[in-house]
C-alpha cells in the first residue's frame, strides 16, 4: 500500500467533495472523505460533535481519521478544511501528492451561505472567512504540490485543472 493517489486540501465549501468524486471517476478509483469517516464512526454529524465536545475533541478525532485514511486508502482522499492545522498531519502529508483547491473570500461566502451546517462560520461568515484564511492559507500552501484556483470555474473545469497538474 502506497497511500492515496491524490489528497485534496482547502477550505470548506471549495468543492473538495464534488471535485473529488469527479476525479475518482476520471482516474477509475475510489473516493474517501475524512469528514464522512468521522461521522460514520461517531454516529453524529460534525456540527453535533462540535456542540457536544468542542473543536479540540473534533480535531483529535480528525487527526486519527486522517492518519487511518492515509494508510488505508489508495484513491482520491479529501481532508476536512481544518485538518492541516495539525503539525503531525502536515508532516504525514509531506510524502503525499497533495492538491490545494483555493478560492477567494467572496466566492467562499457565496458558496457557504450562512454556514448553518458549518459551526466555524455560524456568526459572521465574511469576517470569519477572512480570519480562517489568514490562519490557514500558508498551511495549505505548505503541504500542497499544486494550487488550483476554483473561482468562477465549474467542478468539471477544476477537475480538468487538477488532472493537468498531476
Ligand atoms: C472544518 C471543515 C469541515 C469540517 C468541520 C471543520 C474546518 O470540513 O471538518 O466543519 O475547520 O475548516 P469541509 O472542509 O469538508 O467542509
């Protein structure tokens, strides 16, 4: 087992899941998402985990989920938007083919709306987006071998760009 063919990172709402499914189809491989793994294992939604136990507990679950998926999965793997906050996770990603799907803040607010299902954006989406991206942009760039901007592009166009970047 050599790990995933491709790992997608980037902020929530950027289209990791949509593009990830399309990429998996194109590459004739499977798709896996660490958020889905956590929800399945816990039997609760991500929002419920945040409310019940807080962000720190969620990050611990996420760290474990990423480590497991990196060893078990050989297709396309999408990570939750905050997975790169963890230094050990970033170290694990150093040996992987990682693509950062990026978008600007206005596009982010448009796509995520009021962020009801996304606990980190529930209060003031535009301000919270700016702060999130300031804290994370350099981490996405640090782990990524390629950056593919998604602004104004369809999922099919983004998929093609990712394939070109490989
Ligand atoms: C988060 C992103 C979400 C999910 C959780 C926290 C983040 O994943 O893991 O709500 O910190 O950016 P997606 O990027 O798949 O939406």
